[in-house]
C-alpha cells in the first residue's frame, strides 16, 4: 500500500480525484484489435487516457534470434498483416547495408511500386475504418470497394492478398517481375483508383454532417506531436513536413509532394491520408513509365559477419525501424520498432478534452495497428 | 424447427475475436463480410461484436497466453448452440509463432485455438481467403440449425 502511494506521488505532484473511469478492452466491440483503454471522465469529458498493450506479444524478435538471415527476413513479414511488405523491405535493407549488396535499379523500382500499393491499401483501410467509427457505413463500403482493386493488384504481383512481401536480399522475388501485361493491369487499376478516390474526396469534404463531426475533434498540436514523437501521417497532419521517403535512396528518381495539414484534428488526419493516395498514384505511374530494364536480383554476394546495422524507412503509418547484426549467417540482437509504437502517446493525448463519444474517434485517427506494436520497450528520457 | 433455429436460418451472427495474429486474417474476415465485393450480408451473415448475440465465433491468431482467459470468457458468454471456426494457419496450428521453435515450447503462445476451446470448422491459409472463410462459416451452420 505504502509503496503504491509513493509511486503515485512521484508521478503527479498535485493529487487529482477523477470520479469515473471507463475501461474498455481487452476485447471490445469498437476496437477491432485487442488492447486496453482506460478513460478518466469528468462530466462526460475525458480528462486523462491510458492505453495498455501487451496482450498480443508473440516474441517475434526472440524467434528471429539465431535464424538464418533469409529465413528471419521472411519471418518479419508476419509482424504485421497490413504493412507486411514494409517489414520485409526494411529487414532486407539492413542485411544489404551490412553486406554491401547492390540492388539492381529494376528491383528498386518494383520495391517502390509494391510499397506504394501497400500505402494505398493501408490508407483505404484507414479511411474505411475511420468512416465506420464515424458511423458513415456508405463511405466505408465505397472505400472497401476501391481497396479491392488494390488488393487484386497486390495478389497479381505478390501471389497473395495479405503477406505478399516482394523483397529478398539483393532484389525482389522472381515471381514479382513486372511484364507488360501486369504493367497494363496496374495502369488500369491506378486510373480506376484515382477516379474513384477523387469522387470520394469531393463527396467527403462537401458533406456538412461529416465535416461538423470531425472538425476540431481530437486535436493534437504541433508542439505536442513533436514532444510525443508522433510519426508519419499523424505528424504531418499537424503541419510538420517530415517524410522519410524524401531521404530514402530508392525514392530519389520520383517526384512527389509531402502532404501536410495544419490543424491536427480528425479532419486533418483524414485529409492527409486522402491526399497521400493521389501522391502514391503519382509515384506508381512514374515508376511504371520509366521502369528500367535489366535483372531483378543480384545474386553475387557473400555472407559475412556484420556489426549492428540500423535502418529506418517510411511506411504507411510512419517510421519503421529494424536493426540486427549478422553472425555466421544468422541474425542476432533483433530490434523492431513499429510506427504505431511511437504514436501511442499521440493517441492518448488526442483523447483528452474531448467528449467521451469522440474518444474512440480520437484514437482511430492516429491509425493504430496494435497487433504489430506489441514488443518490449524501454523509454529513455532525453 | 424450433423458433430459435427458424430465426437463425434467416440471420447468422458472426463474432470475430483477435487472439494475437498479425492482423492479416482479421482484416480479410471483416473484408469478406463487409466489403461490397464478397458481401456476406447478402447471405444473411452479419458481423456482431456482442458475444450474447453471436452464433458463430471466428477466432484468428495463435492465442497468446494473455488472450487465453478472455477467449474462454467470450466462448462461455455465447448462448448455446454455438460453433467455433478457427481461421488461418495461426489458429490451426500456431503458425510461425509456435512452430519455429522446434521442440522448444513457446513461452508466449497458449494455442492453437483447439487446445483452448472446441473447434467445429477449420479454415486454412495465411492469410485466409475470404471465399474460404465463407465456406468455413457455412460448413459450421448445420451444427447450429440442427440443434434442438
Ligand atoms: S495465419 Fe498468417 S495472416 Fe493470419 S494471423 Fe497468422 S500470420 Fe497473420
């Protein structure tokens, strides 16, 4: 008892008593994934929020410990079912960096195409889920309908609707080679997606009901977003133009804009994703237009021991980090940090000050993906 | 035909529980019931999040130790007769998370689902295809309809 009090006193200097606590989870209807939220409520206004994760921990990093590098890479795909390609991409990049492997241009282009298709499907899923939480099922259905085109393209290239990861060390899987028929299909798909997405966006922003529901809800200020280390579209929705794609080598040949919005509320978050869809379509079109000729895998490399190599890339939800070292062809000291991990602080913060019915919306606006987020962490104050 | 099975033949409610998979299967299942392409709602299959309303429980994921108890609770809350569909390689045999250890038992995983609650139908795949989920749910239906 005494110890408990001490800990509490250390945490908050001023003791506040909040009457009501609304706890949801681990399995809750509104939250698709297993996680736990505690909302501290006063007069139906959320005063404090706490998100606990951990029920999903499967210990992927530990399973990867000591596996052959190729096998470990394909295992990272199973970290997340939404951005599976990004995980394997980053994991492969760690090995390539460490072993100094050169990736053929054509493979880089195909990787970018896969990455952008993944961004499309992830953003459509986000928008569909967001609209469902908003209570607008028609929009949600429409978005699922558009998303289906992207899923079919992913299946065509990767061979599976989920877990379609293309990269392998030194290039992409032979199956993911783009022939003229596939290129034509992707082009048609992009035309369809763009047309439908424009229709959706027009309809969405001109709907007064939706706009009044989402404007000014779940605001995260720019300062708070930076303090809480938010990343990806959540950060860009607060006006910070930070996108790691601008630093990534494989995105150098492409011309695209970093989308930002100013307000940091649900509206800005939704609009950032809507606008990013068009940027992704733009990148895919450019990549298809000047797809270089040549081989897609570089097989002339040798395994060697490396020190710990770190790699950061931009994935649909933000910044993804992978690191490991290679010892006798096996991975050691694997660390993965997913973008939702760094967005949890922003999610909690976004709930505060809102009506309790908007709390779920405020969490969903940050695009949570908790199944991939459950890993052991330690936060160090700097 | 009892009143219950009469009404059930006209509306089957499916509840989905995530128990630690990678999200791939889960989204495919939501997709298969909600999205206009597969649209299971036209066959009177509805997605519900309330165990007391549900007839069929679809479980995905390898059942982590933390999720074991909630899963049992949910199973208990569903009224009889009920059927469980295990969807995805994880739910069937623990997927990559359980088996890659070889002989060494995994410390995180309590599953597969079969070892926690009785399973009526199994849908393979990583991730499951929406068509397969539908056929899995349909295969479990006779269990419900023929029950007294
Ligand atoms: S079976 Fe595959 S897709 Fe489904 S939850 Fe498991 S790892 Fe993910």
